[in-house]
C-alpha cells in the first residue's frame, strides 16, 4: 500500500468536494442507495462468509455485532436515505453580529477536511460513516476490523462505483482492505493532511492511536451506562426502561451495564426485575443489599462497577440517595449515557445537572442515545471526550467553521483613534 | 512541587465552581479588578525588573511583548471588566427539538473542567486567561514564560487573594512559579484530570506538548497572515489596511507578514506603499516583479513566504489573479487570518470561501482578528487548528455541552413496536 499516494488522492478528492455542491453530494448518496440494493445478495453473502469464519470461536455478543441480516441491511439503507434527506449545513452563515466598531462578524460552516476512522465489527458503521462524510463534504479513510473484511470489501466496491458515477474521485472514500497495523501507523503520521482520527473500538485501540499520532482524536471509549431508579420512580416505567436499556441489545455501547436503585423502592422493584432479567438469562452481580433481596445474585467485586460487559451480565447496587447515585455514576461511569427514572421533577433536574456524562436522560432508555434517535440522521460514533463534539456525532460534528469578517476599511489604528 | 497535590486541589476547586453560580464568578472578577488597581505599582515594578533582566539581550519586538506600561495595564483591567459584563453562558439550554418518537432533546452548556495553559511573554495573557476561565467556571493552571516570572508572581498573588475573598479555593487558578520543564512534563501526564492543554508559543513548545501528552490540545501556531490587494481595490483603503496590518504592532500573531498584490494595480500601489514601509523601517523581501518596481526591496527566498517575522520585515509578491492569491495563501499561510482589499463584491466572496484560514476578512486589517474586536470580551488564545474552536477562543471555546434527553418512558423496543 502506497500511503503517500493514498494521501495525495485524498487531497485531490478534498478539492473536488470543495468545488462541488449539495446536489452533487446528495447524488452520490442516491447512487449509494441504488448500489446497495443492487448488490444486496452479494454483500449479505460476503457477510455470511465473514460470520462463518468466526462462528464457534467467539461469544454470541461479538458475533451478533458482525451479522448483517435483511432487517439490518434495510436499516442501513434507510440510514443513507435519512442522511440524504437532512438539510445541508455546509456554507451556512450563523452567529452574525455587528460590533460597536462597525466590524461585521459571522461564522461559516465548512467541512473538517480528511477523516481517518479505525473501527471494529459492525459493518453498518462503514456505510453510516461514509454517508455522513459525503453529506458533509469530507474525505474519509475507513479502516475496519479484519473479522468483517469480506463485507467491507463488498461495501467499499459499492461506494467506489457510486463516487465514480457521480463524477467524483474514488479517493473521496477509501475502504482499506490491508489489515496491517503498519498501514495504520503510517497513516497516523500524516497530521499535515488528516484533520481528525476516530478510533472506534477498544481502549487498546485508542491507546495505540494516541501513542502514534498528533492528529486530533475523537475519544470513543466504552459505554458503562447506568439506569438509576429513584425513590419516586413509577415502578412499571422503571421496569420497562431498565429492561429495555439492558436487554434490547447486549452488544452496543449504549446498553446499560449497571443499575442503581434507591433503598426505599428496592424491595418493591428488585424481585420482579430480577425475575425478568433471569428470563433474559442475564446474570446479576449485586452489592450486599441486592444479594439479600435477590437469591440468584452473585456478589459484585469492585471491578464490576466500572465494567462494560457487552454481554449477559449486569451490576446492581442499592443507594441511599440521589446524591449517592450521581457520585457513583461520576466515579465509575464512562461519561457515555446515564438515565434517571423518577416522577419527581426536581430530582430529575438535579440528576441532569450533576451527572457529567455526554448524554443524561430522564425516564428514557439509554438505548435511545444515538444519532438517529437524536435527530442527527445518523452518527459516525459517540464521543466520550469533551472537546469539539460530545455524545452522538452527526453532521455538525464533522464540520468546523471559519470567521467571516467584513468592514469598510477598519484598522486597529483607526479604532484607537490614532490614524 | 507536588503535582498530585496540585491536581487534587484543582479537582476540589472544580467541585466548588460547580456548586457556585454566575454571581459568585462575577464577584471574583470584581475583586480581581480591585486587586489589580490596588497592586498596580507593585505589578509594574515587578514588570520593570523583568524587562531590565532581558534588556540588551533580546530584540525590540521580543522586549515589546514583555512590557506592561500604564496603557497596557489599563487595557488589562478593562479586559477583566469586559469579561465580567459578558452574559453568562453556563447552564444555557439550546438546540432543543422534539423528535417524532416523542423524545425531547436539548443541549446544556457546561465548563470544560480543568485547563492547563503554557505560554510565553505577554503578561496580560495571564489575566485574560484567568478571567475567562473564572467566567466560564473552569479551573486553570497557568505556566508562563520565565522572562516575566516576577510579573506573573505579582499577578498570581492578586488572583489568589481575589479567589480567597470570594470564598473559593485558591486552587481554582494556579500561576506556576517553578520554571522546570519537568513540572510541565509531569502535568501533561494527567489526562485523567486535565481536559484541555493550550500551548501558546513556539512550534517547539507545541511539539514538546504533543510528544508528552494525551490531553486534547488547542493548536496555537504562528500567524503568517496575508493582506491581498485585489485589482479592484480602492488604493487609499488598500494602503491604510496594509500599513495597519503590518506596522500597528510588530510582535503579535495577527500582524501581516506577507502582502500579495494583483499585477494590474502593482505599479500604482507599490511605490507609495514601499515608501511608507520605509518610513516605518520595514524591510521588503520581494519577488522579481516587486524588486523591479521597488529599488530598496531585497529578493525573497522560498523560505520567506512561510516566515512569521514578528519584526520589521515583510514579504511582498505580485500575483496574476485572485485564484493565484488564494492558492498561495492556502499553501504558505498558517491558517490564522487573511484579508482581501477589494471593491468587487464577487471577488471578495470568492476569497472568503476559498481561503481556508480560521479568520478571513474583507477590507479589514488583520490586526482586528482578536477576541475583543470579535465581541468575545477577551480571548484565551487563537486556535489555528480545526477542532472544537477556531480563531479567537473566548467563553464558548472554554465550554462544552451535554445532551439532555427527556421522555415519558420511551424505550427502543417501544419505538420498534416490540414491547
């Protein structure tokens, strides 16, 4: 793989994007939708080959992340259509002011430039990321996991042909098929060309990226999400929200991994909740209070409170107050998404203010923390960092701005009255 | 210096800020204004001792950056007052939407947390940075240059006493007096506690920071700012803007270091401009066309086009078109601030769209690219990066947001109709 050629192709594509407009970008997305439908069987077959390769060698939650079935394929196509129908934000002028000096100031929204994304498993991520990059006029280099390389190759072919048909250089979206870490390491050196790197995966991947690059990095860490059931919670709603947050899908980063229950409501809720979790074959790791109430609970160790299981296990703790819950979440959570269930509006307000996570929720399942549900059309990932973009990252997170400043000859000396 | 103690004090101060409100933060700023006025003579004397130390050993532009005279002291105090009078943005709810699912989404503005700033020379930076951090509820650790250590010590004393009088832990603003790089290196390891590092100074400083930290870094590189005099420029305005951009102050990052002139207007403008620059003792490094027109011009080398002189030198080049000007700026500029002088609105529009810099200007001196002139009250620096904040960084750049999500028990299963 010739990295400098790859970079120079990306830069050419960047210039081509800059010369184009929103109708061109939407045309690529339309061609992508058509291409995915045309190649559906080919892509699903490639995915089945990928899944077959790991079957029996990995756990169910891991395999579930790889699978592209008909439903998920439909969702992937719907996601591209939804991105296509989003209003275009590029070139938009906002925050305009006229200063007392007469200076007219505004911001203009522009693409970031070239994005490198390194990710694992879920193949719909390839299409979501490429579609969002195209929509926002960004060039993207995608380095997916080796366990779905056949699927990604098939998706990459559709992307390449869509770009070519729309008259854009194929370098606008590169799906890397080489699986060598050396390629990644080499790419990470190009901070003069690449504007953002998004490592979506394990903490080890993030550390590898940080150790090898000066490119600004979008933190994308684990989701140790909490549901806190307050003393004033509606028990039926608490049960519904908690069960959905944990069991609707086990392997996603917005799945709840830990449950906190106020002491006053624990005895009323826990037995029913535990039995429902049992029906879903979820193991409970509980503190002392939980283990007293729930016979089948296993005692939790200190490590359980910061664990992202991504599987059929949940940690459960009884707390004495809302303050104890927010302190626990700020200490052990990963800053991803945390939710309170309560009918007490002031308790909800305190929770929403005091919990420092990217998304804080009231009476809502953590599973709803994603770009699609938040109205972003789709997401390129979930930022657990504080800079630039937090939580689900959609169109806006892939853009930046420049200051547009106009006057009729204003100077510093003039403003100081020394001209 | 006990770094872990410093970090734990910063974390305590962060909690104290979170428990406080805008009236408390403004009270600190009021006490800071009073304290600066009270200690004015002491601070100016400390600054004179600092300046005396380097006199004769450094060039004029460097020394000019250190000096705190009565005028600059007044400006510094005015800046704190101006920050104090800014509307408070913390806790503000914005971008509210209700999704088709019923999910109610909004963002809430919150402080970044703990900021580390490493900077050189200008002592007003200490006060601007501290005041902006206090206004935005951020804890800040300030590591200034050794050449103004006496000044910074005196300013730090005022800050500490202002915080104490307002009932806040002194750890909210730390002005480091130790000059060891080891202290900085040790601080840079604390990415678990520090949310942002701002290295304001040389490229070497930035590289030192990047090599030693995983903390997100606000790029703050040199300003190789351009003024482009278009064929359709008003000659008097062009002269006024270009001279102000270069000569109003030599040692600042928004000073113009390079001048581009359209061929059609070069012979009319250059002789007058050159003679005015001579009056200001500015040396011209010109391309061939410039050297033909201006006798005293020195031939420019390739290196001149990317040079930030911060002194009495300017590079000047004749270009054949607006496209040649924007290409030159995107190639050799530093992405800081670039300005076009023209009476042709469509030429201005093309320049503003095509130049990729953080601030792009029309008929305006580059010297006006700062937080105060842009209405931000003050700035903590100028970002030449693309992520998070670009150009002058004020209140908003020192904050982030969290997503606030509310519903009446919405779940993923419910939305999918599978509950």
